[in-house]
C-alpha cells in the first residue's frame, strides 16, 4: 500500500468543495442544534466512511439501487428531522423553558448515521470518489475523501453551535426544521425532475 500525498490532497479538495453546498451539510448543521454535536459527528462520520468504502470498493453498486427509492427514503428522513426540530419549538409563551434536546449516544448516533447514509447514495461526492479511486489510487482517495467529508460535517456542527450561542435556540430550531423540510421537498422533487 503506497500513499500519494498529491492524490490525498486532490481527493480532499474536490470532495470538500463538492460537499460544502450539499444537503447533508445542512442536515448536520440542523441536527447539531438539537442533538449533541459530537454524537452527530460520530454518526455522520461513520456513514461517510461507509460510503467512501462502498464508492472505492464497489462503485458500480450505486447504479443497482433505484434512484427514486433512495430519494424517497432520504425525503422521509429529512421530513422526520423537520418534524423533530419544529415540534421542539413549543409554544411562544414558554420562552423560559428550554426545548428538550435529543440525548443519548445511540439515538443521536443512529439518527445522524441513517440520515447521511441514506441521503448520500449516488451523491456527487460518492461518484467523484469512485472516479478518483480508479485513477488516483484506492487508499489515497479513501483517506482524502473521508477526511474531507468528516471535515465538512465538523464545520457544519461548529457553525451550528456558534449560531446557537448567538440566536435563541427556538429560532435556530425553527430555521433548522424549515431547512430540513425544504430538503425533504427537494428530495421528493428530485424523484420527478431527475
């Protein structure tokens, strides 16, 4: 096994830039306002590592999955996330009481893992990783891609915490819930558009 630093940097740069505007980054940001960020990061990172392994080891498997099913399940998970965030907003009269935060390692981890695992199937970053592995080496591409995806998730979670300390939590959760609802609608729209 030989590692090529240029291939690692190439994979990191391409995947990092491709993932920044991606819906899973916004989902991580939204989950981080309601759940423990470190637990969310473990869940999203594990899902990203699994996807990198799949993209590297069997990129052709992506083509076997019906695209509309992947997008429908993704939409349902985003809708569930939106429901959880918007439900936590409560009534405006109870401003003093903090909305309940989803706690516990396994519930947070599994929610974050499943949200990313389902929504990343056939994603641009997974396809790019498979293409890079074919030309730049398997291990170098795997390391660069996984590091980029985990970095974007960490960045989103840090931004979520930063925003949450400056804006009332209810407002952040409502905005996050609306973003998740928008992502659910977007995923359903993708089924019909393309």
